[in-house]
């Protein structure tokens, strides 16, 4: 039987019941045997050296035999030496033969009894009875040894000490020449010694038992806490459907790979893979079939990634991301090709592709870190996303490696521009809203507007792909007006008192008549101007252009709020705070993520203090954990935004959740 079994539920219940059990009830036999086994190795050493010490001490008392009972000293000394040598030999044989602990205890207890009994039988014949009447009290040493020094089981201690006490009591009453009062005193002394030592032996055994129980309970709780922590870590870093890493875990792995890359000089490849025509697959076969498909793809992605020394995670929806260490684009292309081939080889039937193929395939885009620039996962993902879009416009079921030199000549950009021109009329563009929470009150006080763009087949196009193209082509201006108007109308449905923010770019701010057009929209829709906030990303190009700055001033004069987004990531942060007025500063999520270190926490604290010193409210983005929220509460942050507060969702989903909350409220009350 093992001393520390696995902390299963039955064992935990057994330990809990034993701890709460009254003292007068018998101990749990299973737990008692476990304690006995756990103490076995250490107790063997205690018994061995204890008996050796006891025998040597017992023989040393021979000197008192010579002094106090000289007439029987030869016999008494012989009994000491004889019994001591005999039982030392028996003890060593038991240890060599590795007898059980019970047998070893029986041998040790027998040695103590034999030594005590042999000596008193030899000593009682002395003519120096007066000396013996005092000397005999040393016999209690044998009683104490049986009960206290060797951790015998209680019944062994009780039997051994009782034999010694009865033997000495009999000798005192029948063989010792002493006044009756003296005999009575000796009998009481031996009986008291027996009772007290047995009580102490019982209490010590009980304390050892309870200490063992509490140690087992602590072990169970520690194991449960470790398992719970591992489970939380798994939940926090694993996609619940596929079991793959989620975005957070992939970002952490990228940082680890980047540190390793600094040592060996290899480059990091990022591959984005998107399941072709997956929306049509879902619509035709149902979401359960779609989930089953993604699960099967996750399995083949895992095997293929491991075969190529890569790692895989779910990027969201039907999109997956891969990280690998490679030497060049050729090696990266081989990994992307293996992924595409592995998926096609599965032969998962797709009944509604419309392009002549009838199986599930993926399109992939890949980007490779370059030695002439710093490595940033977001930048590599944006490049991979652009390459992925090129693969889609090239017929799908293929891969593309991002080429920074040919990026400007990529025809997929023109295709995307064509898509943007018809996005509103074809109902391909939509908005999502991410809640903003007031930290002191805990209330949702606003929403950030996020634009979403879908391809003709329903697949989602990343903002990292279409926003740069929209800005470059100028399509962002009309899309921006549409987004502002849609956000105002949706807020009137969702929360008329909330502030809604919309991101604007330098292209929009430079557009002729932009402030006037925005103010016309606000006036027409009947929203107070102070409830609309325009977010401007920190950057030198905007704040160095007079036309853009003039537009910002006109919008402020009309009563709109102006927010500075991604503070700390550009080059104009401190200059912006010194020269321009903002209603709110949004601190980039990277500074919150770095706050886990002491230096990062001090940096975040200094940034918040600097902004507050200017009399400006602070919003921190990217709040994903309760610990991050506590940090921001301690730092006095005004507003927070992130997945912990709420994920981006359409106005319909927000309204549905609000109705569900209202419906549950009376029941909870």
C-alpha cells in the first residue's frame, strides 16, 4: 500500500470524515495502516538505535548493581548482559531479513520485557532489601521505554508495559522486604507510571495520526489546486471547440520563438489558413456539421504542424494560424503546401462550393520575418492576411507568400477596392460594438464601433487587410460616413445615453468638408454631439498636417469628443498631450500586458499619472483577466475595454443579451 495515494474523491472524503471524527471512536483502519507504512522506514532506524542505546544503558546500570546490591551483583549483571546480547542479535537478524514492522516491534518489546523481568528476578534475592526498595523504582524505565520511546502500536505498548508493571508489583508485594506503607507507595508509583505513560502513548499516537490526516488533506488540497490551476491555464489558452491554442497562447509562443530566434538566427514564419466557402458549408449542412469539420481539420493541422516543427492555433471562426521556424521563403512555402495538401486529402465533402471542387480546402497566406526590421506578430499577421486574400482571388485552395517588394503591384488589392465600392449596396459591410465600462461604477457607459467586411461568399475579411486598402483607394471616406450614421442609429436602439466612438483616419480628416458632413449626420439623427467620440490613432502624419488638425478643431468646437487611440505606440504621444486637447486617452493593450513585470507596471502607472495630470480621462484597452482589472482599479483608471468586459457583437446580439438579463432579473430578485 502506498503512503500517499492519488487524491481521488473517495480518499478525500475518507480523510475529511476521519478529521471530523470524535476522539473516542476507533481510527480509520485504512488510514492507520497508511500511517504505519509511511513511518516504517524511519521507525526501523528508531527501533534499531533505540534498542542499542537501551541495551547499553541497561548494561551501564551494572555499576549501581555492584554498589547497591553487591551480593547478587554477578547474577544481576549477567542477566543484563545476557538478555541484552540475545535481543541485539535477534534485532539485527530481523533487520537483515527485513521482517515486517509488526514483527520488529514484537521483538523490541520482548527485549524490553525480558530485560526488566530478568533483572528484578535476579535482584530480589539480595540481602540489601532497603537499598532495593529504592533501587526498584528504576524499573519504571522499562515501562516508559515500552510506551514512549519506540512508537509501538498502542496494544503492543500496553501489553509490554503491563507485563513489566504486574511483574514488578508481584515482586514488591511478595518478595520485597519493606514496610506495608512502603510497598503501597511503590505499587501506587508503578501503577501511576503505567497509567500516565499509556495515556501519553495514546495521545502521541493520536497526534501523529491527526498530523498525518492533516498532511494528507493538505496534499489533496495542493493537488486539487494544481489541477485547478492547470485547468484554468488550459481554459485560458485553449480553444474550447478544437482543443488548439487560442490567440493568447499563440502570441505567447511567438514571443518565446522570438527570444530563441535571437540566439540561433532563424526566421519566424506565420501562416494564416482560412477554410474555403465555409459559410456555405455551414448554411447547407448546419452548425454541428461545421463544428465537426473544424474539429477534423484541427486534428490534421496538429499532425501536419508537428511534422514540420510548427505550432497551430485557432485564430477565430474558420481561420487558423501557424508559427514555424524556417530559413527562407522556400521552406515556408513547403509548410504551407503541406497544410493545403493535408486538408484536401481528407476528402471532406462540400456540397455547395460552386467552383467545381466538391471537398473542403483551405486558402493560406504566409509571411516571413525579415532581418532588416523588428519582429511584430500583428505586422506579420497583417502581411499574412494580405497574402491570404491574394490566395482567395487566385482561385482558392492554394497558398501565397507575402512579398514586400511586390505588395504594391498585387492585383488582389484592386479586387478588394472593387469589393469596397459595392460593399454598402451589396450589404457586405456591417458594424460591431465593443462595450466600454466605467471602472469605478462598473456600468457600461459606451461602445466602440468596429467595421466588419464580408467577401461575396460570406467569409470575413480582416480589418488589417481592407482598412489599408480602403484608405489607399479613398473608399474609407464614404465608408466612414456610413459607419458614423449607422453607429448613431444603433445607439438610439441599444442605449440612448451611451457614448459611441468611431475610428477615423488621416484620409478622412483631410477629406474636404469632412467636419461639416459629420455634423450634418449628428444633427439629422438627433444625437447630442457630446455622445459621439472620434478616435484618432497616434501618429506623426496626422498631427503634422494643418488640414487634419483644422478638421479636429472644428469637430471639437461642434461638441464632439476627440479621443487619442493606441497612446504610447507612435512617436507623437507627448507632443500630442502638450499641444492638443483630448477628451480621453486610450492606452494600448501592450502596456497592460507588460504590467505583469515590475518595470512594466511602473511604466503603466507613470503613463496613467501623466495623462491624469493633464486632466484627461484614461481608458485602457485589452483587459482579459480579473487580475488585470484589479491592477487598473488600483491605478485609478477611469474606463476599461477588452474581452473580460465584453466582446464585439452586433447591435442585435447586444439587445438580445439585454433582454435575457432583464428576463432573469425578477427571478434573481
